[in-house]
C-alpha cells in the first residue's frame, strides 16, 4: 500500500511540474516614456523571484513568466508599474513620470541610462529644449554657462565661426584638448581645418557645428576620466554625449512638429573711437592727389582736428572735380559698415509607430546672412531613425543623418589686408565707409598705386576697397557629411543579450580661396582649392547581463569589443598668379608660373576590448568597475597596447539611514579613481623617418632632405590618471539641490617636441617627457524658490575652479604653442598652460616704467599673463506663470588674460578714444627716468613732454606687448527668453496639439569686463595656440530671435 501511494504521489508531482512548465512562457513588449519614446534601462522583475531583465536601447524586453505572475517595472524618474501576466504574450505601455524624481536619470557611456544615485562620478545633462531655445547655430555655444567645469570659447561673430570647448582644463601639451563627441553611440569628428591665425586666413566651423540643434533630445557632459574611461584613448579629455530624438510608439496618429525662427544680429561691442582728429600725421594732412602722394597714403589718425572748418582734397574729391571737401568726422563709420545679420531656421519632423516599430524623419534648413556684407553660411539637415521589433528577441534600429554645409564667402581674419576689421582699425576717422559701398560706380585707383586697376579706396597704398574685397575675393566652403549606424539587439537568454552595431562618419569638403587681379597682397591674382575626405567607421559588439544575485544584491555585467578605422585624404592645388582676370581655376595659372599642388593621406586603426559592471546592494550602495584595452596603429608594435581601468563607488546615505524623504530626498557620497590614455598630437606615420624632395636640385636631380623633426620609434601613449570625490543632495522634496565635486588628475608621458643637438642633423624629436596636473572644485546649486499652482521660480547656479600646472617638459623649460608678432603663447614649467610671453617695459628698481627722452624704454621678454581663467560660472533663472515662461542666463569667467593687438594698433594709429589725451598739450608718461649714468643711476620722476603721437607709437606697437595684455574677466547677460504656450482650449477645434511662441535674446550685454574695446572671449579659432590672442576679430553678435513651434 505504501509503495502504491508513493507511486501515485510521484505521478502527481510530475504532473504538477509538467503543468507548471507548460504554463511558463516568454513575455515581450516595449516600454515607452510619457511622449511615446522608447525607454531603455527599465528594470523588470517577476515579483517574488530573482528572475529579472532590463529594456534595451529601444525600450524592448522579453522575460519568462507564467500566467498570473506579476511583473514589476521600475525606472528612476517614473512611477513604479505592476502588470499581471494574462493570456497575451505582449505587454507594452508608457510609464508615468514621477514629478518628485524626474531629474534623476542620466545617460552615461555607450548611451546607457542610469539612475543618478547609482553613478560614482560627476555628470551633467542639458535638455534638448534648452539647446534649441538658444538659437545658436553651433551646438557648442549653447552650452555656455550651463555646465560646471565647461569652458566655451566662441571665436567671433563671423558666419561659420568655430567654437572651442574644454572640460576641466588642458591635459595635453601639443594634442587636441577638446572632448570626444558621440552622437547616438557613434564617435564623430569635431575637427576644424580652417587657416585662421594672427597673420590671416579664415575660420571654418568645428565638426560639431554640423549637428542640427532641433534634433537633439539631450546633451550629457562626461567631464572626468572616470566618466570617459570606457571610450578609451579618444576620450582622455572627456566626452560630449549627444542623444537625438527618436520615433514615437503612438499608434493612433502621425506626429508632426514644425519649428520656425528668424534672428537678427548686430555687433555686441565695437571699439571706442575718437572723433576729433582725422587722417594724417604730425599733425598734418597733405591732401589726397590721385592716391599717389600726400597723406592719402597714411593709414593713421594723427592729422588735423575735425569739424573745425578745414577743407582738404580727400579720396572722394573726384565727386567735385578734385576740389577740397569739408574735413568732418564720421562717428558712425564703423557701425555703418556692418549690416543687420539675418538667420532663418526652419525644421520639420514626422514621427509615429506602434509597439512593433517606430520612426522619426526630420528636415532642417538654416540660412544665415552675416553682419559683414556678402558673408553667409547655410546648413541643410535630413535625418531619419527607425526601430523595428523583428521578433520577441530581436530588435533592429537604423539611423542616418545627411548634412550639407555651405558658404560663398567666409571673412578673412588676423593681420591681413583683406580683413575688413583690420582696415577699420587703421582707417582715418574722417572716412565715410558708406561712400565706398557701391564700388562698381567708383573710379579706378590710379596707375602706380598698390590698388591699381581696382575701385578707388580711401587709401590705395595699403588696402583695397573693403566692399570690393568682400564681393570679389571670396573664401568658399562646402561640406557634405553622412553620420549613420545600424544596431541589432538580440536576447540570447533571459539573462544574457548581445548588441552589435556599426556606425560611420563620412564627409567631403572643399575650400576655395580666390583673389582678383589688383589685390594688394596678390597683384596678379591668386586661386587655391583644397579637397578633404574623412571616413571613420566603428564596429562594436556588446554582451550584457543583468539580474538579481539575491533579494538585496543585483548586478549588471557588460563586455565587448570595438574596431575603429579612420582615413583622411587631402588634395590641394593653387595658381600663384592668374593669366586671365576673373577665371578662377588652377589651369588659368599665368604662363611661366608653375602651379603648386600636392596630396596627402593618413590611415589609423584602433582595436579595443572593454568590460564594465556594477554591483548594487539594496539599491543604495553601488560599485562600478570598468576596464578597456586599446591597440593603436599610431604607436610602435611593441608599445601600442595600453590598458584603462576605473572604479567608482556611490553610497546613498539617505536610503541607508532611512532619512525623512520630505526633508532629504537624496543624500549621496561618491568617489572614484581612473586612468585613460591618448596619443596626443601624434599623427599617422610618425614612427619612421622619411626623406623629402626639394623643388630645386643639381644637374636635373632634385635634392633630398632629412627631416628637421625626427620620429621616435619608441614613442608611447600619454596617460591621465586621477580621482574625484563628490557629494550630491536633494532636500525638501527637491526644492533645494546641490552637487559638489573635487578632482585631482595628472597627465604623464605627454608628447613633446624636444630639441636635439645640432650634431644629430635634426632639430628636434618627439618624446614622452611632459607632465601636467589639473585639480579643482565644481559646484552645482539649484533651488525651486517659489512653487504654487500658478507660479514657479527656479534658480540654477554653477561654479568651477580649475588649477592647472605644467609640471615637466623634460629638459625644456618652455614650449611655444602659438603667437603673434613678437609675443608667444607657451607651455612653461611651473605655470598654467597657455602663458603669454612678450616684450615688456624696462623698469627702475622701484618697479616704475623707465623713460628715456620722454618715451618708455622697451626691455626683454617676460611672462605677461596666462590664458587660463581662475574660475568660471553661470546662473540661470526660470520664472513660470501659468502659460508664460521667462528665463535669463548670466555666465562669465574671472581671471585669465588676452593679448589684444586691436587695442595696440588702434592706439598706435591714433583712432581709439584714449589717444585724445595730450593731442594739444603733449604727454608726460608716468614713470621714472635716469638722469645719472648706467654705472651710477639717479632716478627721478619723468617730466619730459612728448607728442601724443610719439608716445602712443612707442608705448603701443608690435615691439611691446605688456601694454596690451589685459585681464580677460567678464560677466555676460548671455540669454533672456520669453515663451508663451497657447492654452489647450484654444486649440480644441483645430488640428494643432501645441503652439508656443518665444522671443529670445542672445549675447545681450556685458555686465562686467576689464579688457577695453574687445570681447575677451575672442580667439582666431579653436586651436590651442590661438587662445589668448586677438587682432581684428569680428565682434561677437548680439541677436534677438522670434520663434514659433507647432505640434500636430
């Protein structure tokens, strides 16, 4: 009987087990946010078990469960959701935001969304709406003042101007110090191939300027090596992660969004000019006679007094048969040169889908007419993204973006006769620029002058008519770019998934430079064309696993590999002189003159393996570990492998000690250590030396030359290691928020061009001998000051102080990075990166400037300043009342210096307001003179009177820099905006879901600055060596834009 009972029991248990397994099935679906967009990283667990998973990048998931089981869905920032398994194998829905925790989700490396409390390093996100509201053409500029530790420099107000972004200071001596840009998981190029510099050329947009701000969902800034270690050697300076908008899972309609804006731009700041003395010198004007004699050839304003009844033969006397004209001031001549710039920006997008597929298609057109006549910039954007749930376990997503950038003319910069701003600095204060505008109706400059055969100008010795230059001598630019990728997500098991993706960044560009015959610096004409091609492909595989080890301990583990291939091609050709006027082609080179042509190409490959994982205890203690190894083709085979580890810890004290959530919503401490690498400025093929052919030779054979800089076959990578600690707090139900970070990082083995003995036959060699350190504090403070049914007032403040030091340059004490005239920007041991060095005044023992015969004595070169600021910060105020929203952004930097040649030459030429001093009475320079001998000096106060012209030409010229180095501190009213959202009830009877209208002002005013006449943010371009230098920069633009946004 017992045996029979046991058999029946066994049969019964087997039946139960079989029945149970028969009821278990695979549940799949898509989880979206409140807007119907996919929500990756949602935690899903079968309640009461350890069986769990996460949604993938496109919001898809699958999990094994039985009918009647309860699935628990949780994601920070959203209300927890529970769903009971029924007959259907698909559970898809949209999660509801939790207003108390809506800001606690951030995007980290590889686009993975994480709870903010689980992250052990500093990270900050700027929403796409805030990016778009600024109406900045270049997305980099829209980050100004919004992120602690981020320093943005907008080179100028020119169309197509580049922008520079630095996170936590410079970390490489000669390499690019800007962060890596990643768009939807694809690393993209942010380089700038412009030729701008102190002696001329023109700026080009940096690569990130190709991105359409209207397509951006968010921008996440990964500042330190802890945050960026997973991206390897390309991310040694941090990472800017751009996430673009995705399709909607809404089934009931097609979503349409249309944005349109028009912006009007004018110069924010012009130099303060004097209007009392005109063209000439000492202080006469000998009249303009055919442009060949007299003071018509003097480009200074040390001439006779204006507006006192004088009459002289001037450049435009041809209008009255050569008779004298009144000698009067033109106080608005520089202001009138500029036009009101107009930017039109239109964007249209379509989105839709279902729980199985979604898509978004966008189109954009930006058309900018610059403040400088006949300068422009256009950008066309077309983008598409789609996600397809092929099966319960397979999802495929595709995205592609096509961008075309184009300009018919980009303005020349620097000390170049074709830079219109330079001409203004040297122009007489009696010159009416408006009279030069219609150059086609002007007579031609006289034979024998430098401007012979071209329209008449106020000065035909040094400059051509500026409007003729802008209409004729064009700097053209055209670029076609494709950024795209394919991603496959495959759930191998309930605990293991794999993601495979490939992405490409491909572009081709052409820049052209043409100068007509008669041009001052190219009398026989000139033409040059440069074609560039760039291609980078990244292919990556990532295995991911996540789940519960115990009820209290969860894990996520990821491992994968990446291969990157990059190629740059360049072809150039130029005709130094032209045969036929007006025909701009290299084949039109003048008979007997050889064209200049050449080509280069460079290939690079990086193979990588990486892994990262997290352990979480009770969702309150998190430990993250990452590791990556790169193999770079730029380095020698025996030295091309380098390993990057990092570890971070985050402890949520508010959960550990069960603090009252109404008082302490979040209190977290965090810390970490990491190491990343870089190849610095090392380019392709820098391991072996090669000979180069000269253009001359002997007996029909060209000479071969050994390189002046020899390569180093044992060169290695640069490395940056460091740690950071932080405290995050959210108090009083998120009404008060603050985040404080301290970091300390050291960059070693920096690649430096080291001088060699002349016995080697070469001048220098690249070696790993440099070291630099950055340490500092970052503070983010936010508060909701007022919150009622109708009102809300928020204030966000950020502050960052970075201390940089060049610790070592090997055997060198200094290394020149760039410069202008007799001054240089240097890396100096013991100083912050970017030291300004140049000629200084000779000084007496008491520190006073030493004078001789009433003029200051010029001494040797000294350290005059540094481009690195002491601290940066910003404050953003947002006031909302019902459907009205007002915001104001103030940002600035304190400390740092700039060498302004605009001020120097403006004083030398007598055009600036301060040169009025002593025009009639002379100038006595403040300082000391020696009335003794060199052996027995006797110092007394200087009392020698000299003319204002002599004084200014001695104290302000290219021979002396000290007098024109200024404190670059400033505080700007960066932005003010007013937005009105139409009430829903107004739209009930029309096919429009949302309408808002906004007015936004940008770069509105300086609240504080020390540097006279210029915007201290100015730079020639975004390269290392051109920071802290300025001459003839186009003023930054003050803009006001009117915007309308429609959603259907």
